[in-house]
C-alpha cells in the first residue's frame, strides 16, 4: 500500500457546495477510483484558508495514472471547475505534500 497526500483550494464560499457534490459523488466515478486501486480516500477542509487536504491510499499495483485521460474524470473536473482553482484542462490545481512524520501501530 502507498499513501499520497496533496493540497487543493476552494473558491471562497464554496465549502458547502463542494461537500454537496462529494456527498453525491457519481457512482461510476467512485467505482472507477476503487477499480484503479484506491482503498481509502479522504479530503479535509481548512475552512479559514479554503484549503483542502487530501489523503489517498492505494494498492502498490494501481491504475490511478490512467484516470486523468478518461472521459469520466474529464467530466468530473469540468463539473468541479466553477468552485475551485483549476488548470486550463479543468484539472484542479494541486500540490503534492511530502511525508514528514508517521506513527503506526504495529
């Protein structure tokens, strides 16, 4: 298993809409993520900063790198583009976070 963490941002005043859209995530998108090897995906909000912090744990052998090229992911990015800073291809602007500390129960 591997874990990735990254940060994104929301446009001001869009937290409730972001939550609503994720509460109603398209079933086919959720299935595509699971099929690509995702075992756990969590997104947290730093509300005063409008910053999103995401942690995604996936299997060692995964298909995540192929997802951005799918029509499904392109449609999701376009759907989300109006509530968060995005690149010209509609993908969210994100910054990978470097692991600095881990405590694991053995």
